[in-house]
C-alpha cells in the first residue's frame, strides 16, 4: 500500500476532477505484476492501468493475485466503466483498499460487488496511517463529496511581520524564487485558482501555472461583484487562455436585467468568460453559495490568491480550510496585511490554527496551517 500511494501521487497534477488513485497488483509471493495510476478525466482509472501493465509484462493469469488500491474501486458507470467488475473479470483473488470511496455512487458498493463475485476484500482501518495518507492525497475530493464544497487553500506570501506588500502596494518580490516556484506547484495541483477584482486591478496577474510541466491548467475563478474586470486583463490574454479546457468563471452580484451592465456582460461572454450571478448581502458575492456551485462544477481543491479584503471575507465566514503561507526573513513595517479582520476585544475570539507542516523553501519558510 505504501507503493500504491507513491504511484497515486503521480496523478497529482493529472486526474482532476477524479481522485488521485494508485493500484499495485502483486502475486502470492509479493512480487509486483502490474501497477498504474488514474489518468486524466475520461481516461483509465488506476485499476485498469495496473491490469494493462500486468498484461504488457506477460502476466495474463492473475488468479490469486492481490490488488492494492488507495481508494475503493468504483462501482458505477461514469466517464469509464466500473473498476470493481474489471478486477473480478481479470480473476483477481483479493482486493485491499486504503479507504472507502466517499462518492455516494460508490460508498461501499465496489467492495460489496467484489465480495459477491467471490473476491476477498479488505479495507484498512479508517484511522490507520496509510488510510490517513490516502485521504490527505485526495483531501479536496473528500471535501467535495462529504461537505458539498471544495477544500479551500489560501496562499499568502508575507514578511516576518505579516505584511504582504508595502503601503504603496508594491509587493514584488517579498519571497524568493524558490518559494514562487513552489507556489506554482500548489497552483498546478488545484482544480481552480481564485482571485478577486481588487488583485486584478492592482497586479494584473495571469494566474496560470508557469515553470512547471503540467498536463492541464487549473480553471480560473474571479470574484467581481460589479463586473469591473477589464477586457485588457492579462488573465484574458491568449497566453493565459491558450488551453481550451480551462474555464473562466466570474461570480458577480449584478442584476442580469440591468441595462447598464449589458454591454460589459456581452463583451466578457465573447471572451469566453462564464458569468455566474451569486448575489449576497451588501451587494457582494455570496461566497458560501459560490463554493457550493464550484463543487457542482467538480472543483476539488480551490487555490485562493487574493488581497487582504477578500481574504478577510473568507476567514470571517469560516470558509478557509488551509493556509499556505510563505514567510520571508525580512521586516517591512507598516504595509498591507494578510487579511482585513475586525479588531478583537479578547484573544479567545481569535482564529485558532495549528501547524500542519513547516518547511524551508530556499531562504523562506513554508507554513501549512489548518483550523485547530
């Protein structure tokens, strides 16, 4: 199962919106007969790739073989056929899964159908270290299936005193090139990257993955209450929108019947932007509703790179699951903070976090934090 998890990690930037799954097929003596991981959406799942690999190695008989899978084999007809049926048809004698699939269309049915076909089945204890690793690998998929919203990861680059930019707005570059490259790797693993109109008007970012050989670009989400997105924005440039599969979803709070915004709506739509009305209090976008809608659009991990105002809104509404903070060893003094939050009267009202991981990335620190 350790090996299967290593193989599953190879699907990190590939399989979305499907989970990252690895499969190892072993003989009775423990030797590896075949292995594989989930391919891109619509492509073969890990089990099918492992069966194909075994056949290519000349192992045509898999009687008494064991399939080690990091997630329960699927039992439904989606973009591909049921993997549980493929395993039993191949003569696999035993299937060990790290976790039950949280997808309601599966949720134990895969293992049940295998057992009904005479295959020995085993699921690791849910609190075991290997099961924990399997869940962490697909934390966004589990979030979408169990909570109906993506796993929201907020990325921030700051100085040691918590400033993301100078008072004049200048912020390039607080952290070093190693941290910036690592940040692109985290973008690449996400299903979608989100920013707000404030960041676009200030920095005009492309918000695509650069410097990494990724098979797909994450979708782009823009929070823009009043449709202020300039048609000249870099994220609308041919370079940023070169991949046809990349969607641009703009969430706004304007009335579709408002004549004032009709020309802008038409111009953005002509550029390939999908406009999604999601009004909330105070003329702002309903952030919670937006996350539910993104889950329906099969977004597992949502990578947020926004300014302190939108960051503060996400935090105040309790919507941030994980903080990805790159902290540079420098002091800036008065500047722009990580998030606009209200003043507190007592420390116990603060947002309680715990360190999930702390690593050195070049000269900077990378902090991964979650709600305590």
